[in-house]
């Protein structure tokens, strides 16, 4: 049983408010350093109350949790710093990427290439505008989880509650697996490509 299962089991029994707290915490932890597969529990959360109003609240809770985690990590890394070799390695890694500016936050939704977003934002703060990072994080979140919410509502009206959740969970697992494959493929290619200069 993972962290997500424990939290969902603990809070889901508390009704809608408990589910919203759970989603906030799952996205918060995932943004920090604890992988929780928030996409899966996002679908489960939507299934507890199929109203559009609750779906919007789940959407807001997830983004709020993610931003809280991102900026906590950002603040810690900016205040304490990182060892020079880690700092240099992170900058070199970003320079490997085809998109090495703030738009990487958007691409990261499809093919996760930049883990620990808050730490990368702190390390790259001389080159990256924090407001632009937030903008692209929101656009990516809006597109990804807005689509999940719309698909969930459509499938619920077509298949019914239990069947639609099963279909959506399978679809999300496929998407996560595909994203992981794309990410691994890109990282492999980047490891074979020539290095760019890592100076700021």
C-alpha cells in the first residue's frame, strides 16, 4: 500500500471535504519528493461526487496542493542552496533539453523530464522567470486535468459510475506508462547527444 492509498483511505470516509484535503495533500507531496501518482487518485476523487461543482473544487485543490509543494521546495532550495556539484549538474541537465526555458514546465506534463520542479526553479532562477514558470505550470495543469475531468464526466454519462471509473483508471495508467516511456526515451537520447555549455 502506497502513500496515496493510505491518504485516500484515511480521508475519503470524511465526505467531500475529506476528499478535497486528500487531493491537496497528494499533489503537495508529489510536488515535494514523494511520488503519489496523483492522476489515479484525481479520478477516484471525481468518482466520489460526479457533480461539476465538486469536479471544479477537486481541480482547484489539486493545483493549490501542487503550488504549495513547488514553492515550499523552491523556498528551501533558494534559502539553503545545493552543493555546487548538484547545482552544476542540474543546470547542465536543463541545458541538454530541447526546450530549456520556462516552457519545459508545460512539456513536463506530457513527458516528465524535470522532477522536483521547485528545486529546478530555484537553481535556474537567474534564467527562468518564476511568474512564467507558474503560468506554464497552470496551462499544463489546466489542459491535463481539465481533460481528465471532462473525459470522466463524459464516460460517466455514457457508461455509468463504476464502469466509467474503471475505463478512466485504465486510460490514466496507459497515459502514465506512455509518459514514462517517452521520458525514458528522451533521457536516453539526451545522454547520447552532445553537451551544451552549462554557463548561465
